[in-house]
C-alpha cells in the first residue's frame, strides 16, 4: 500500500485460548489455556509492515545515516522491548508485506545484482535474526515481477502465506482454482500460562492481498494470477483452519482497514485481524 512510514510495528496483547472464541480484534481477552486447569495464558501478537527494504537506519536517497529514525535495525529494538514485557515464549511476530521494494538497495538487488536460487535476500537475512512466525506479500512484492519474487521466496525464513491469490488457469471455473502461495499455516505454539505451566495451542495464520494488485501491476500479473475477494476467501479458510484444529486464528491483510472499534465485516470468526 502507499507508504506512510518505515518499519511500523503494531502490537496487541491477548490471551491464547484452547477453543476459538469471538473476541475484539484489538485488546485482551481471558480464557482457559487448558480446558481442565482453569489457568489463562497471555499471548502477545506483534506485527511489522511496510518495511520497504529498509534494513538499516539509513537514507539511501540522501546517502546518510544521520538522524534516521526508521529501518528494521531500529524496529528490532521495539520488538525486543515488546517481547521482554511478556514471558519469552508468549509472543508471536508477523509481517504484513511490502518489504522487498522501496529504496535504491531494493532496486539494486532486483535489477542489477539479481538473485540466484541459493541467495538469501538482504531483507530476509535480517528478518531471520528476529525469528518471524509468518508473513504475507504486500502489493509492492509484485513490482519486480513474479519470477524475481519466486526466486526470493526460495529462501524466505518463515512461512510466506496468502489465501486469495490464485494461478490463472484461464478456464473460468472457480471450483478448480489453485492457490499461488500457501494459503495458511497452523502453528503449534508453546507458551506458559499464568501458573507457569507449559501449554500448546494451535494458532492458524492466514494472509490476504488487495485485489487491486491486478491493476497496479497489470504488466507483471495479467494472465498469470487472479485475486479473489478478501472477505469471501477469509470465510472459506477460517472455517477450514478451524476444521483442521486451529484454536486461535490470526488473519493478516495488506489492506487499509480501521480495526480500532470493531471487527471487520466478514471476519466474525477471526480472533485477531491485523493489517
């Protein structure tokens, strides 16, 4: 999406539950971490978005590192602080996309140096140090074309998820459409409850991209992929994740959405919705 800042981090504190519960998308809720224990467990959800290849606190346009307050190297300190406020195992970190494009270093890697199947993109190399649990593509991931993105993703250090981008098979039959990316991941998350006991909860993570990418990157995507409605796709995969055992569901959408007061329409079954 349109870049508003660099390396934004958002966070919310919530309680991981054994059974999926309808809750406010931002805030806290309390439920039993084990159906028989009566204990609760607090899980902190962290998100970065729109990193735009700003690995370091450096202005590549002005060629200076003076008085720069953005970049993953800066954001990392916020992540460390947020993690330190809860038990070491009681947080999860996600990325909401727009990370491989956005500055001269990104252009150099994509257009000059290039990537081989064994290369790790500089942004992914840095993100690996922070141990992300999952991430999704933003609209700018497609600016350099699908072949480049496919190569970069060969060495992505976390599950890279999207549920509403499909291969364009040109047959106009939606019943046999195949996802271009892995649509979701169910993560066995182990953390401590308020009594100090270890608990394991199945956290389902699903990602979505704005359908407008077909217009914004028409030259790169036309005839190669199709993009389906976010809400309809969410309803499908949230139900599928729950059927497959997900007890908490995190939906990540690279899309503008005001989630400060109410859960987004169509996401009534999501425990958390972050964008």
